[in-house]
C-alpha cells in the first residue's frame, strides 16, 4: 500500500509548490492594486462577491462549492490584508454565530472587536473604532431581531453586505465527560433563541434537564466547561473556544434553520447583477395608505422579498415598515420605484444596496 501512496504524495507536494507560487503571485497583484487605489477602500464587497460566485459556477468538483468558496474566502482575506488591516465589530463574545458570520464574510485576516450588545456594535462602527460591523437581523424560525431594526432607523451606517448562515445547534459538554454522550446531563445552558430552536429535541432527549438561559451561546459554553453534569447548546466554534466535546450534532428542530446578518459600514457597493436593496418607510395613517406605498413596486416590476413592521414609539399604532427588494438602487426599475415612494411616504430611508447573500 505504501508503494501506491508514495507517488501520489509526491504529486501532492508538487501541486502544493505550484499553489504556493500562484498564491504569492496573486498576493503581489493585490498589493500592486492597493498601491494604485491611492487610499480607496481595500474591502469591496461587490468585487469579492463576484469572485466567489465565479468560483462556485466554475468549480468542477470533487471539492464542494461550499468548501471551494471557503478556501477562496481565506485567499481573498489574506490578499486584502496586504492592502489594509480591517477592524470589524460584532455581537460577542468569541465563539458565537455572529463570529461565524463575520468569518464567512471577511475571513481570518481581519482584527475583530467582540461587543457586549447590538447597541455597542453599532457604536463601534459609528465612532470609527471599527470600519465595519456585523449584526444579526433575522432568523428563519424565530423572526426579526427588533433591536437591530430599531437602530437602523437612525444610524448613519449603510448596509454594504449580508451573510446567510446555516445555523447548526450542537450539544457541548466538558471534554473529560465527552465519552458519556448525553448520560448524566442535568442542566442545559444556552441563549434563549437556541433553546427555542431545539425545544422538541430537548423534550425528547433531555426531558428532565433544567434549561438555563444565558446571555450568549459562548457564555453558555463557558458555564458548561466549569460544571459537571452540565452542557451547552451552540455552534461548533464554541466547543473549540472553550475546550468542550461535541456529543450531539445538528439538534435544531428546523433543518433549514438560518440566521441572516447585516454587514454595516460607510461603503456604497456598485451593482453586481445579483443585489438587494433595504429601506424603511412610514405610511400615513389613512385607509389604503400601505397599499398605495406598495403600488410603485408592482408598477415597475420590483420584487419585494420581505416586509417587517416595527412600532414608532411616538404614538399609538404608528409603525415603520422595513422592506427588502431584489435589485440595486441604481437599477432603472428600482430607481423609478424609489422615486415614487419618496413622494408618497412621509419617511423614506434607503438603508443600502448590496450584493445578495448566497448559501
């Protein structure tokens, strides 16, 4: 067998040498482009999105499209880091789904700033302490993140990207107890949303275990790491951060559970052909007002992918409406619809046009 493996390993070594040379060639080109930019932003979400889409479309396998994209994400991140070091704020602490979303969007060649609350994430980017922020905005099973929507109304930041993250919940316990599986677990720590997303599984597999809400999945992992008979529910990254063993994987009740994150900054990405536009508007308090606001979208053939209402907090039964559209604000149809909406809505704020997320 070793005689058969040896030539294949030599071939891999030769390919690794070729890959290394090509990677350094790419890095040199990125460095030269950075010098020509003369202070223009190193991070261009539309350009990075186009590269990753092209990789996915041209990938012949056997490497999966997801794995190939992950490799190229890190290549892009490393090359971008030669132009400038980005600092990105996110809802911490380390070991959360928010950190996973940040890595999926920016890779590992960035500085990160974990924040204790969504408000602090916004402040970090608004003050210039971080160039970008990553915040959760909705979950496919639990709905919108209200605090993020409320802060979007008054922030000067724009949406310049989005991340769709497949959410896998796992049971994590102390590594020393990992061989015991689920046996002896008396307490389950997790964020309330994660507990809700695994309600059926917990009822069937750990019906007698106490469910204890924690401020984050990472905090739950920290608590479980120091307590016998306890476990945490959370992402695999939390197990790595806190030295836990993964004893049950993918326990979420909804197999297609996803969380959507927004990337916030001061950039205004150019169109890519696969874009989304987000806006918030108010409706006058009269019959048919909301129908009138949606009419320009239908008239110009603009597809609305999401609408969410939030109370204005200035009077009873007054609401803001958050709307996501297909297309870029520079697209003719979207621009025409927005121009009409501006005349009809008492308040209209375009939150950003950005490359649409891909799984």
